[in-house]
C-alpha cells in the first residue's frame, strides 16, 4: 500500500513539473516599447510569466495609456481671493466689509466626471466634464451683510453695552456647478508618470448655493447693527453661537473663469481668474475672484 502511494505521488509530481516547463516555454512575457516595463529584470520577467492573470498594464501607476487623458477629474484645494479691476487687493474705503483673511480663504473642488477627445496623436486633446466648487471667503472685519436690501450693504455689530462684537468666524460660502473647456498638450502620451502637461481654457459655472456664517464668542439677548456713524439701524437675537444665513447676497448667478493647468507626472498646479464680477453689476463692489491651487488626487 505504501509503495503504491509513493508511485502515485511521484507520477503526479512529474506531471506537474512537465506542465510547468511546457507553460514557461510556450508563454511569452509581455514587453512594452514605451515607458516603464518589467523586462529589465530576469526575476521580474519570470514573475510576470508565472502569474497567469498578471498584466503589467493593470499594475498601479504603470498602466499604459491607450488614448488621450486630460487633467480635470480629481480633488483639488486652492487659496482664494478677489481683486479690483486694477488687480489691487486694497479695496475702496466705501466697502471695508470686503477686506479678506486670504490665508484662511480656501476653495475645494470635487471634479468627478471627465470627457476627453484626442485631437492629435494623443498629445493634444480637448477636455471637458463636470465639477463642484465650494469657496470660503473669510473676512477680517466683523461686518454682517444684509441679503434683502436693494444693493449689498453691511453693518458692524454691537452688543447691548455698545461694544463692538468680536467673532471667531465671519465668512461667506459660495458653491458652483462647473463645466470646464480645456485644450491640453502632453509630452508623453503613454505614461502619465513621465509626462509634462499644460492646459489652457475656461470654466463656466452656475451658482447653486451661498450663505454667510458668523461664530460669536458669547450669546446675548440682543445685538445691534450700526452704520459707520454709530447709528443703530436694526437689532437681532442670537440663540446659538453659530449663525448661518442662506441667500443670494447679490452674487452673480453665473461665472466664467480663465484657467491654466500645468504639471509633471501626478503633480498638477492650477490657477483661475474670473472674467465676470463676483457680484451683480451695480448691486455690489466690482471684484473679480481668483484661485491658486494644487490637485490632491487626480484620476
């Protein structure tokens, strides 16, 4: 019985070794003309040949690009701001409530969809898609804007003792649905990891939401809005430390931004400058938003 078992095991082992040798002789390892490949190492080649379902094209970050792929889709973060028509951030004394805390004013972009069209040899192409933009404008002064006035106005806040109120947070948040229109040039149409790219175009957007937010240090029975001369024009109650007030605030419903994107490999840096005003004409100060940022995760 033991002899029969030994013969059976030996015969099975010989069959396995014979099949493995025949498979290695007949199977050709993948070899790629462009970009990174595994053929430089004999051990790596043996590894690729030994794995029945292994495909170097599917290996992370080494996937062979078979068509033009632009740089829009992904998650992005940027510093935000706005300037006067003279590209100045020293604003007119008539609207001191627009003075910004630029270091805290950030934009976050979520661009889930991308559509690419090859124009020339996968090096020049057209990119479009959809994106969601949320911009936070932090103000350095403690003014409160009114949303139901005929034009944008803002007033300082005093407590019942006549002291000006300090706020932990005073900002305006604006959200847009974006449609990009880019022409892009890439140096390497085969590997994103070893390719320089530059994109030029515009981003059209429609405003889908906006609100102001103030965070007070203390709650009081009543606060007062006062003008620059110290006259009280209105009063309001604060029941919670955080106050959000949704409204249009005379913001333009549409925008059009000129944009440039440039980078190498996975690095992508971008900037935008709005060709349209932040607020509707004659309903607010003439200001033009801008962003400068980086792509955190692109796909």
